[in-house]
C-alpha cells in the first residue's frame, strides 16, 4: 500500500496521527507541538513517548524555518482559533502579514515558501470559525479561504458532530480539506456540480453521508484584495454567509446546510465507562452534591459584579447526572479536578456519583486506552489534553476517504 507523507502541525498528543495511521495509508515524516503557556511541554512529552522523538519538533512553529520542514504530500493540523484579520500586505512578496502571533499565518508561510507544496491539506477547528468574529460574521473564514485560494488551493469544509455518526461524543468541529491546483482531486472538484460534490461525490460526503437535501444555498465571490476583504467582508450583517458545508474554488464560494444520514450503531456514555476500580477521588462527597446540583440547575437570580453593578442572570438546567444512554457531551479542557462545575461530566454508578476518569475521557475521543498515561502527567492535565483533542474516528474516516480520492 502506497503511503502518503504527512506534516503534522499543532500535533497535541497525536490525534491526527492516530487517525491517519489507522488507515494504513499515511506516514508522518515531521511533526510539531509547542504549548506557549507552559514551561513543561506535557503534550509533546506524551507525543514523543507514543511515537518516538524522531522528526518531532518541540519549538514554536513561528520560529521553525521552512527549509527545516521536509516535503510531504499532506499537511494536517488542528490550528488555534484566533483573529485572522489582515494587517497589511508585504511589498515584493507572495506572503501576507496577519496579526503577530496568529498561527494561521505560520501555515500560510510554510505553504508559500515550500518549493514543493503539499498537494493536500487536512485541517480542523472549532465550528465558530465559520461565524467569527462577532463584530464581522464570517470574516476570519473568508480570509482563510482567500489566502489558500491565492496559494492555489481549492477547499471543501463540513461541520461534523462525531455523535451523529455513531461515535461516543457530541463534539462539533469544522474540518477543511484543501486540494492543490496540480492535483487530480482539484480537477474533479472543478468538473463536478457543487451540490453533487457536497451531497455525494466529495471527499467528506463519501466518509460522512448526508441527505440529498441542501438548504440555505448561497453562492458568492470572495474579494481578491486581502486587506479589503478583511476590512469589508459581510460588514454590518448579523449572520455569517457560511453554512455548515461548502466549497471554495477560484475565489467562488458555494455553501449550504447539509443534514447527516447514519443508520449504524451508536456508542453511548455507558459503553465507555471502565469496569476497573475507580480511585475514590473521582467520587463526589455527599456534602458536595448540593453544590454540583446548583451549578447544573436552572437559575434566575440577581448578581452583583465587582464594580457594584447588579444584573439579572439566568441559565437553563443541564442533565444531572449525565445520561448514560446518549453519547457524552463535549469534553472540555477543565474536565479534570475535584471542584464542582457546571460543565464537568458526572455519572451515576452503583457506588455513587463520580466524575469521568482520564481513561474514559480518552475513550470519548476514541484514543487508545492509557494513551496519555505517563509519569509526571497529572489526571487534570490528561483531561486538559482530551478537551483540546479531536475525535480520532472522524480523522480516520476522512483520511480513508481522502486517500481513496488521491490513490485510485
């Protein structure tokens, strides 16, 4: 089986790598993971422990020269969601200068400086990317699409909720697949009706089927001047024009709302609970149950801010404890630790109410058992990893579909 070479950026603890390698069609030839907010690079430690230190970089990607990154067929990564506005153009350069420290422009810089550009991109982000920032809905995504278009890439995207396709977590993320203009997939995309590509013919639709119905269809052209696009895109509008599925090729956008179709088995929270002995610190003390119930419950109350300003606060209730016959809610980075929380998971067991263990959090993202278990890595840090991770099964299915489109 021919293996496609992969560059993995923002690698975390290796979710992209796990999903791609499980298809048998990919080989990671270089990876990078850097956490700017911590002195100890815990995620990189886990990555090296599981995959080895060879060709792994633990340096800020902004400081890695492009010539130190090997050529590859595919570039993948779950890049941070930041402000992608364009500050200015660089004179006498192909590049674009966004705000300093915005890591999207590191991806752009690597692609623009590569003599042999990767023909395929496979990227992931939170679904709010499609409607950010709140002051100019959809601008960030428009800037991304146009910047990739300027480099010769067509892009298709879909917001996928892993639980809609039988996976154990209700986690919505937007996945982007980029096709370079010299590749065969680019040509097929260009020759295929956009509706057919999104509903049945495309890479994403082949992996994650949708109904033939596409609602709220829109077609529009992205302004080629990046600064002007950044300043003016969708100005004054309350809603983003980008729907949960779409294509951008040659600056032309087709987007619409698709609906998942799945008739297979569903994994639920009960399926991922461990049968092993759970340490006592994961159980909720009887005296703390009332505090947990309050945080999970509905509220209508007057609160006072630090400056003395009083305001009416309200929020709806959350199921407490969590339903065992449904996929888990979205795992968040603050899932670890004993302190009562509105958003942490709590399950009812024969021994009482308890939080989820790191092993169960790994299973919710379809990681191998004990993947993040390493000396020096706390349970809270392991939970943090899973709050930042993606669902491996989504990557595996998309990776398989992409491989079949490329190698056929």
